C-alpha cells in the first residue's frame, strides 16, 4: 500500500484510469469481432457499415493512446482487406 497521501491519490487515479482503459479496449475488440462476424456471414452491406463503426472506434482509441497508432492502422487494414476479399470471392 502507498505510504504518502500523494501516493495514495496516485494509486486511486491509476486504478480509475486502468478500468476506463479496459472498457475502451473491450469496446475495440467487440467492434472488430462484429465486423468479422458479418464478413463470415457473407453480408457485404452490413459488413461495410460495421467497418465504418469499427474504424471510428479504432481511431478514437488510438487518439487516446490506449493502443498504438500502428496497431490501429494494422487492424483497420486487415478488416478492410477481409471485406475487399469478400467482394471478389
């Protein structure tokens, strides 16, 4: 346990930040899974809509530095590639 008043406050803030970041990371994973699920179901229009929602969530979370910008770009690229492959298949 923290010894000083300032350290106790820092520990409280850190815990609050951690729980908030965890919920945002969960939101990101859910958005990605929804895109993958619609692609696997073969619903191209729905997949495009879900991709826009997911890209927005990915960008929002990357801007807050919860995930690295390169990781965000990688997720967006892979999701877009899945939808593009679905269109040609």
